[in-house]
């Protein structure tokens, strides 16, 4: 899918303020935002936001953010070539070890070690290669939770590349429902489940939130893992409570350290209790029980 880069130049102080405001404004969509120093001596910085959606709408929202900061900038557009940047970037990524898990691309199969749970991921257009702090944090937390609680039925909500669903299936040998709002991600998830020989355990379904008949058939879940973003996770708290088994666990990530308390409060309000928070690279992974 073709992406468009919206960009403009400003000074460092303004760039920092704009970055923080854009990050908040587009948090639910997770659009990539970047600040690049163009000329230190002249204090020229470039702010960029990338989108593959309605460019006019996104640009209008960026202008609203700038207006709220009492700023006005000349916003330029750049159409980016239709390249699978995630797949290309995998070629240069080093494998990741998190707990017993070893997440790698095809080019690093030879680096597997005896006793490791190897997960081969070819992410394609889906998010989640194991390299981001949120995914690695989930893997580390899941190993502890699964070993201690031995769940029998699990859900990976917002599965992306299915790395977490595959991890649970390999670790616990139990059925895992892997859902995502993006049908491309679901196709990638299914392919990765086949690649890792857990297709019989991992069922992939396109579904926004909990809005699909599959949840009525598969719930309640002993374990739910959701590596999404803080605000959607907070909105999903009541649905999480309805679909988790009594005594079940949820593992949440995609949460910045500063968002931790707000997320926990949303779930405590749904009769969850906080068990543990794992901090990694400025992100947190939270374990709660119902």
C-alpha cells in the first residue's frame, strides 16, 4: 500500500512540542512520527508523519494540532514508493531472545540453540517481529504466566504477525484464537502459524475488538494477551472482563511507561488486580488477574 509522508520544518523546541502533541493526537492509529535534525547550526528540524489512509483528513488533523499550539507550518507531501519496508528491514535485523523464546527470520535459522523455543517470523505487512520492546516484553511475561498458571484456552487480540499466539501455542500446546482488525495481518498470521507448525492450534480471524461470533463460541479465555495501544486497551477493559475466565490472566502491552497507571486503573475498575509490570525500552507489559 502506498504511503504518504507529510513533513515540515521548524526549530528544535517547537519540534519537540509538536512531536508530543502529534503522538497524542494519532495514538489510536499508531501512525509513525519522526523528527530529523537537518541543520544543527541553523536549528532546522524536520517533522514527518507517515500515513496510508486519507491524506487530506490526516493533514487537516495535523493543522488542527498545530493551531492548538498556536503554530502554522507549510506542510508538504511526499508519495513514498510501494515497498514492503517491514519485510525489507527484517533482512538486517538480528534475532531476539526473550526468556526461552528465540525470534528470528529465515536467514538466522542456524543460530537456534538447543532448548530454545524458536519462532520464525516473516512479518510482511503486519506489525510484530519480536524486536520492539512491547513484543519482547510480552514474550518474557507470557513465559512466566503460562508456566505458573497452565492455561487451557487463550486469545491473542490484535495479533499482527501472530508472534505471541505462536509463542503461547508452542509453550503451552493449547488452542489459541488470534484476531486482528486488519485482514492483511490475519493472512500473515495464518502463514506464520503454518511456518511454525502450530496451525492446528492457532485459529486466525479478522475481527475488530470483540465484535465477532467466534468470541461467543471460544470464550471464556484463561489467558488473553493484547499488544495494542493504551487507549484502545482502556476502552476494551469491560469486554476483557466479560471474556476472561474467573481467575484468568491478561497480559497487556503497547503501553508507554507514563500510561501505565491509567491502564491499570481502567482494569482495576473491572475487578482485575495488578500482578506485575515489566519495564523494557520505555514501554511496559502489565499482568493482571480477574
